[in-house]
C-alpha cells in the first residue's frame, strides 16, 4: 500500500485548525475540514498511518463486516471471509489519507498546547511550534492504558502486562495465566491464551455476554437510537450498555464451547506467586490486565481546562464550555454515541466541523 507523503517537521507557522492525532477520528475530521475549505494540518506522533490499529494484537478483528466499518465518503474494501482483521483497517486508513490528500505530518509529537495573545492557540511539538485558531483533539485512549492498583502488585514475581502490550499467546505456553477484566479485550485475549495454557478469569462483576447474533451493526443502531431519544428529551435506555459488554465474535464463541468463559470473583491483593481474595490463593505465573484506557490529553495540561467527577474535561456538545474552538472527537460516548467506532465517528465529526465553522466565522 502506498503511503501518503509525510514530513517530520512542521513547515507552517500558523493555520486555522490543528488536529492532534492521526487515527480514524482525525481522518474523519480531516474529511469534513477539507469539505469546509478550512486550512488545517493533522499532527500524528506515529511513524506510519493506521492510528492505534497498527498496534493491536494480530488476531484482533472488527465486530462488523467491512461495509459497516467505514469512514465518511469512502467504503472500506470488502473482506472475503468474516470480519476484517486489524491489518485490513490499517490498509484502509492508509489509503484514505491518500485518497483525500489529507495534510498529515508524522512523526510529530505534540508536547503542549497554550493560549496565545490573539485568542487562539500555540501548539508546541518536537518539530517546532504552530499557531492555530482552533484545536481538534483526536488522540484517542490507546496511549494511556489504565493499570488498577492492588496491594502487592510490585512484589509479584511473574510477568505482568497490559492488553496494550499483548501480541500472541505463544509466550504463555506452559504457564498459569490470569486475565483480568470483563470487557471485549479480556474475553478475546482469554479465548486466545486458553488455547495454549491454563487460564483463570477475574472480573469485578459477572461478565455480560451479548446475544450471538448481535455485532457491531446492531450496536451502532442501538447507540444511534439512544442518542436520538436523549436529544428529544426521552428516557435513557442505557444504549449498548443495556445489552451487555462482550460481543460474541467467533473466537469467544469457541472459547465458550470449550468451557473457559467462567469468571472468578475479583481478588483483593497480589502476592509474590499469585493472587488472593483473603480466603483463597491462586498460584500464577502471569497476569494480563485488560482494564481499559483513559483519554490521552496530557498535552492540554497548561490550559487548566475544567473537569467533572465523570469526565476528564467538562464539555458542552464536543467543545469546552465557552471555548468552541477547543474540540474533542472520537473518545467514545463522552464525545458522541459510537464516536470511538469507524462508522460512528463520521457522524460526530460532521456535526463537530459544522459547529467549528460557525465558531471560526
């Protein structure tokens, strides 16, 4: 796949919009920024296109067929058998940049964002500084894996890693592995590791499995219906969360048939050779923490933006209250229903750019 022209230096000193991040949310923003005829640049700290998809474990697949997993303007090429793998998504995102001639500069790491005297922003990077009238934050969550804190974690003598660092099950052959977490990553990684060794699954509550016939298409429709109901003042149905947590993709179904999808109650402490709940101790050689991620927003610390108990930054629609030019896109329900999905982020991006055009004019 031919990669788009890139640069490792910021060649402009100012622009209307700086998009921070180079994954699917940034590309969706770029598509609508191009249509709005705004001057913009996309700053990506990765060496190649594909966003976080290029860092996922090789066996990861989408939850939906290719035709339900596309960015605005251009369908994802078909995948012949089942749901597309992450590598297919990387190829699609790479081609998408080229097709729409998106001005991506990489690798460029954004260190900090500051307010400037003219009311805009100064973006400081490892390749220089650039002024902007508006910022679209599309950094996602992958760079910030969340590690919970349990007594004794530092004393564990085995291997500990986060799902962000998991690749293949072969390294765990012949050892006893705990997988921690009740979401899709935990279920999929457990399904894979359990084919080569003994596994234990620890969750804070009983895992909630979606019906076998529910995939990403249904989840998108449910999230969309919830957004419409809430916008019209209706009662919250809970959306996707009301259905369950774990999509029954083929490897997870197969693991269920093998009888390995049985979770244990969460332990209370880690001991040097395993974990304990105070009554029972399980010996372990490795722990895989599938405990989620947090928005990657450290570059915004100099701005001292307001937060709430439930949100890292307090937003009105998708921008900071009274700062319509400080925008957030693609972080999940916090920034729009299904906005962390390929098909969902386009809808949110369209609305975000429409509001941003008004703010800039």
